[in-house]
C-alpha cells in the first residue's frame, strides 16, 4: 500500500488562477495543483534552492524535486500545445497569516466578513483595507469587529479571510481571480452588494439579501460597472445554522486534498 502524502505548506493563494493563449483549440486544459505552483514560485521566482524550498513546504527535498518536475512538464505542455493552464486544488496546507487581534470564533458561530469603509460596503475587493466581521448564532449577531487586512491582492486577502475563520463574504465588485481564491478557501461569496454593511448582514441572516452571483469588476479589477441584479439569497445558505462547528468546510489548519493531487509521495 502506498504511503499517504505528507501535506505541503504553501505561502498563499495566487492572484491569477488561469492562463490561456489568445487562440486555443477545443482540448482539455492542463491543471496545476497549488503545491506544484508553490515549487515554481519558490524555486523560479524567489530563487530558493530545493533544500530551502523543501524546508518551507515541510517535505523532503526529493519530494520538492518530484513536484517541481511535474509542474514544469505541465507548463511545457500548456506552452507547446497551446492549452489553457489552470491552478486548482492539490495536497497543501495554507500558511496562516497573523490575526492576533481577531476575537475567538464560537464553536456554533457562522462568521460573515464584509469589505468595509466608513460603515459602507467597500466596492473594490482587491483594495480592501478593512473587513468588518460578524459572528452569527441562531440567526442573531452575537459579536462584531472591524479588522485591518494584512496584505493587498486577491490571494493575500482570501488567505487572510481563511485564517480569520470566515464562512461567508459580502462585497461589492470582485474579479474572477478573487472569486477563485475564495472558492478554494471554502468561503461563500455574496457579491455586487452596496450600502450599509450592518444592513447587508441583517438581510443575509434574514434570507433577504439581494446580491449578484455574477458580480465582477471591470477595468482590471478597479470595480467599475459592478451593480447587482436583484438575485435573492436562497435556500441552503442561511446564516442561522444550528450546530455549525468551527473548521467545517474549511482548510485552515488542515490539509487540503483534491482529485488533482500529484502522484508524488513523501
């Protein structure tokens, strides 16, 4: 029986999750896992040695070599054959960001984050400087706090929310890269929302929030033309969940594994 893979640490989520040539044939895309992407980032972008990269990822040097070789073959396939390259899944644990000042989440709480500025929902996710966090139990807000972000960029902000144990995000405009990062983090998205942050959270807990499931920012993420289409918060996503346990549906502190995992063992 093959040994179980050791979980690999990654430094954060990427900002871009898909690369595509201008002209593509109708063929299956190449899928690179996040732990494969991490070896490319560490070795080729940061210039670390394989030994240093292995230490960062918490695996053996031979494992880094195997993951790196797999990643490079996938890049070569995408370039040589004109295929789309997607970054998805893998066998990894996200390096947690510092969230020392965030209050402890209750074991039965649903945590909602809102992009926040002066009481309103900030409209440009990638430039968010503050989130307001709300903990909800039995449909009632039991705690709330405004927190500063620890970084800019879609991937860093999604990592921050994951470390902060956020279950759902309410925001205005948001690009596809950020949506992919939030999906990977297991965070439910309610985009295209405007107005008061407090009112939006109350509407979400009541099941009446209007949001746009297809909300995106145009002009390279600057947030223009990011209105909502009046889509109503539906069944199965209410925030008054009974018995919601910390860690369910999240990868924070736990190893994420998917069907796209590479065959290398450690």
